[in-house]
């Protein structure tokens, strides 16, 4: 018999869904980033935006080429 592909949600028993949403009802405050982490986050956000724009332009070019 093959092993289960997905790990179990809890250790309370096979097929148990108990504890699946334990942290869902608690609101947690966002953690404050250090200056270094904030700069990295800004760089990653800018890179993602540029990458998405590039992919969108490529998709438009492919669509124009097909018609």
C-alpha cells in the first residue's frame, strides 16, 4: 500500500480534522520588519511587479502574433 501523499492535519487520529483550524479565529498583529528586511521586501515587490509586466507584454505579443 502506498504512503499517504499529504501529511495528516493533526496527530489526534487517522482521518481526524480536529485542530485543523486552530489558529484561524485568532487575529495576530503583523510582525514589524527590520530595516534590512523591509528593504528586501521592497526590492522583491518591485521585481515581481516588473516580472509581471514583462510576462503580460509577452502574452500580448503572442496574442497579436496569433491573430
